[in-house]
C-alpha cells in the first residue's frame, strides 16, 4: 500500500445474489484529507461505506488501515482501532439530555460502563469534555435538554459530537445533511470545516449537495453502478466528461 494512504481498498466487491453492488473498487485515502464519494442513487456509496467500516463482509477484495489488512475485523473492532461512522438516520438516545448522550460516548471510549449507583457528578471530567464537544458543534446552549427536543438538524450535530467523543482517526459521514431544511445546512458545513481545519482527522463523506462537496473536498471519488469511474481533485472531477455523462447528465451543474 502506498505510504501516503491511511485507508485503502483493493478490488473491493460485494454481491447480493446476482447483483454486484460494489465491483472491484480500488480507493486510496490520504491522511488528514477529506475525500467525498459521489454518484447517482443506487451507485453503491453507502454499500462501500458499509464494506469499509465492517457492517458488510466483502465477497472479494481487501480493506487496509495504515497498511494493515483489517478485512476480517468486525464493525466494533474497526471502531476500536480508529474508524468512526455516522449513518443516514440519526442514532442517539432520545430521552437522555444532549450532554448525557455525549458523556456516555466519552465513557464508552474510556471503558467506563454505566453505573446507576453513582451520581453523574462523579464523572465531572467526562462531563467537561462532553460540554466542550457540544461547543464544537454549536449545541452548548442546549446541553440540558432532552435529545428528542432537538430539530433534525440539531440531532445531526449531536450525532457528530457523539462520534467525535470516540476520538476516531477517520470519520465516515454518510449524508450528514440528509433530511435537513436548507436553513440548517450552513451550520453542518461550518462544523465540517472546523473538523477539517483541525488537521488531525481524516474524513470520508457521502453527500449529494455538490456545492458542499466542491467546497469541502480535497479529492472526490465517483461511483456508477458500483464501479469507481473517477477519482481526483474537485476541479478535475468537475471538468471530467466521464463524470458529466455518467453523473451530471452531460453538463456539470452545481446545485
């Protein structure tokens, strides 16, 4: 594997019956970069994420992290070695407070289980860290409210804070703006810029909003019918005739 890659897939393939959902994908991700994965509906983007993060086992091919073959590791095992994954649907504890949601993630990272005989004040350092993470995602003013009182966009912010609490080296973000109103998108964009500007994490992003992708990405990989048809810097992808024909309908248009 090239030394500059933190994550690599080699001929990654998965079949569901007779359908090949991801077909021999070779992808390299440089450390501390943001790579976006785009393509039309059904192109295999989320399936590729599921293969890379261990939710699915490949029919063929391998996944490498820092040169080590991790194909046989479970999703939990990959989380433990630095892969963090968000999903299209929010994944939070709705009846707990916003702060408690993040604190539990900190506890999990530190190997401190839930202890119902101890008051939460025993975990003051973890509370402080959780509050700082809420500041990073612009939710510190909502810390005491139940998570189910948040708007959909705010819940996506909370999910990012929970993910950051696990301190992953690599963030896999699957459509972080899915289901949001247009007015909520700039806040998520700001949060992703903050994470990227920290230059201490690698990010992979699946997203349909092309302006957002062009603004954030260091490189863009394009899938069509499960195959990788292009991979390069945003300007190169934007000008690519192959991408225009396969993904943008013959003319590159930013939405």
